C-alpha cells in the first residue's frame, strides 16, 4: 500500500438502532439522552461516536488493532497512536515537527486536531506549529433519530452506600434511557484534504474496519444495546467526488412506516430501511458496500 496514494471522496451513512440504552448523555442535563428541543428527536454527537473509535484503536494490544493490522497490512513505517488521550505529554508533543506528529497520530491524520489551542504562548511564538490545528479528512455529522424518542427514567439503588455513614445508596432518576429509536449519522471523507494531513488509504481502511465495532465493543451498563444495523460506504471515482452526497444519503434514509411518524417507535419493524442504491447512482461511484458485511 502506497503511503502517498490518493484518497477518493467517500460518503457514508450509519443506521443505528437503540434499545433501552442511552447512546449519548448530555452532561448539562444530568446525562439525559440528547434530544432536539423543537421536535423531541434524539441526537448522537459526532464527538461521542469518534471517542469510541479512538478508544478501540488506542488499545495497541487490543483485538481490533491487531486484527486490523493482520487483515489490512497496515504500513510499518507509520504509527496508529491516538492524540486525544488522557495523560498525554503535552510538552513532548508540542516539540514534534509536522512529519513526526502526523506520522504518529492516526486521529490527527483522519479527524484533524486543535492541539495548538493547548500550547503555551511561548510555544506558539516559536512558529512552525500549523500542523497542530488542522481540519480533518473525515467529518462525522450529527446522528439524528428518524422519529421522536421516548425516554424512560428510573431510580437506581446501590446495596453498598457511597456516602459516609450510609449503608445503601440511591440515585433518583439516575437511569435514563431511550426505549427504542433508529438514528442516522452521515460521515464524509474529503479526498482533497487528505494530502494536507498525510491521511492515506491505510488510514481510511482502518477507519472503515473500526466503524462496525464502535458500539458493540464499547458497551456499558447504560448503553448495553446500541447497534449499527448498516454502515453504508460509497467511494467516489475521484478525490473531488463523482456524485452529490445528497443523492446517496437521501436514497438510504430510513422511514417510519408503521404507526404515527411523529411518535416514538416500538421496534425495528416500524421502519422501512433501504438496502441498496439505484443503478444510476451506483454507476457514478467507484464502489458501494455495507461495512457491517465485511469479515472481521
């Protein structure tokens, strides 16, 4: 795989089903599942989803990166470390030149970064730090549910108290979940940006490999069932793109066809979910696939 190979534009769409889980809590609202104020539809932030991808890839000894290395033949002269991690050595990173920085951090190559904002005034004055603030090659959009969501709130208890002199604990309405919903989250690969951040085909292939695993391999007590039903990826014929994104995304948009569309769903059977593109759209693309169907 050529490190300097060009990257074609890509248009992706994740179809995410949620059952009795909180896919993205709002820290400003006691971790209430995020919703759109105007119509009650659920939201998953791009930051939340990318965090899960970073967590999987940051585990150098984990099954995902090891399997990806074996299957994809990742370049040996590049590193796939994660910049956005706790406990990073800011001073050491701030001294890195552009080549070393981009060669080391996968998420800086793919998602871009704003590390410059954390540097001291003295470090910024030294110049040559443009690589520490960069728009990424890959952008994820906001995930929005097809229909409004219904939130279940329960009080949880703890047999062992968390406060001094208490032999039991209680969290009033501490369990807040979406009963059922289907979210759609678009993402885009900007091939014209790839050279600037040294994002190569290997980096995009690693992203595509990790996408289906983001939720099922980072599940938690409050998020036991968040499943990517489809992970559509359309590769264009050039870095500039060969088909409008809107044609692809609109063609793959699920619709709530059972019951009132303005009410929350009960199950996946309430939806009509497209499973392919029309021939005229496919003819404008280099390839089209569901990343969920890849062997991994």
